[in-house]
């Protein structure tokens, strides 16, 4: 792991950005300050589009970003305390981190992370699909409530087990689990933005969501969904408005998530991208491509190439 000891601390990079040999272009460069010369154990992992590093040390440290104008790309990271304790400060927010707590923060904006040792800290870089949720991520950044939501607690448990079992997983398992983690994080971010479900309408809304998921390949106009559930279109729109999105936005997002899942499946690698999209109700290839890029910040072909690591003929 590249570590350069300097008078003001240790410059560390390459624990997430393993492709960069130059810290001036690495997106994960940080300055670490410690009472003694900085020493830590690094175990880097790749879970599909997610990069992760399991870091452990014995002494208290302070971490700050150290970015260069030449940095290749910006991004957010998620940090989970496995042992020890920590405090994260960013955007005028402070989150105290005990074992099992995680925080979402930007690696390219000023932050301060204090870890008290002996500590073990799992840091995960977000894939483009999650990082594209800019508006929601701004609310979730260094938000102490994020790991306390129901989906946040599930994510924390999943990440904890992932850290403990990573060395036992094969390449395919790591890839598939990375997809699940990305979905969990996106769900936790959205749940934080939406707040609590309105109690009296929750059962009806759950039935509507279940119906949509079962019929994604079919016509899912608001009129049809409302008629099936014996409610007005206006009331249907109100149900979704209470959860921060429109009916059409939800249907589109669920279709795109199913398509993303199938594009990451090696068993479907020979199926053309447009065929995968059509299976989930998106039959206009050009329009689908624009929607996929807007949601996940990558074209469907580029996403499949990155996840599967191959230029399959079916992608062209």
C-alpha cells in the first residue's frame, strides 16, 4: 500500500483506487496523522463495481482528504467501524461511530475522521449507480440517522458480515454481493429522504408496490394500477407523492433495477442489451439507453462490460 511519511503526517493512497499508481490522480488520497509513525494493515477487495478496503491499526489517528486538481474522478465513500470508535465531521455535521455504525461522506470535500484504536475500519467506494443520487446523498452525507433507519441497520449487518467473510468468497460471489450492497445502500439513502411511511395507507401502498413488481413487463399506466386496486388515479398519485416519487418514476426505476441486475448476470451475458431491456417492459432501445445512463451514470453496455469484465459480442 503506497504510504509516504512526511512531517505533517502520512500520505496514503491506492487502498480503494488500486488502478492508480500516481497519488495526484488517485481519488482516495488522504493525509493521516498519528502520535507515532503511521502503521496499519490494509486488505483491499473488489465487489463488482464496489471497491473496499479493510483497515486495522492500534493507535488513534486523524484522517483528512488530500486531493489534487488532477484527481481522476470524484466520489462518495461509506465507512463502517468494525471495532474501536470514530467521529466523522463533514458539512457542519458530526456523526459518532461505535462498532456497527457507518457513515456516508464525500472523499473530495473537506472532512475529518478520527479513529481510536485498536480499530478496524471498512471503507467502501460507491459505484456510479449510487453516486448518481446526488440530491439524496447530500442529505445522507454524515447524517447520523442513516444507519438507524431499518434499511440502514440491515445494510450495517450485511457490511459487517461481508468484512468478516470477504476472504472466503469467490469472484462471482463477490460480484453478486456487491450488487446487493449497492441496492441496500440506495434503499437506505432513499428511506432517509422519504421518512416514515404513513401508517394508515401503508398496507394499500404495499399491495400497489407488490403488483407493480409482479407486472413490470406489462402495461403499467397509472390508470391500470388504480383500477386494479379500486382507487382513483388521483389517490394513487397521492400515495406515491407521500413517498417522494411519482408512479411513473417508481415503475421506471424498478424496471431499470431489474435490467441492471440481469446485465450483471453472467448467465445472461449472451442476451443482447436491448433484449434484456425488452424483457422488463422497455422496448425503445434508444430511450432505454438514455434512462439507464441517467439513473446509473453509465451506459448499459459500459455497465455490463465493467461488471462482467468482458467485451461480449452480445453487447455490440
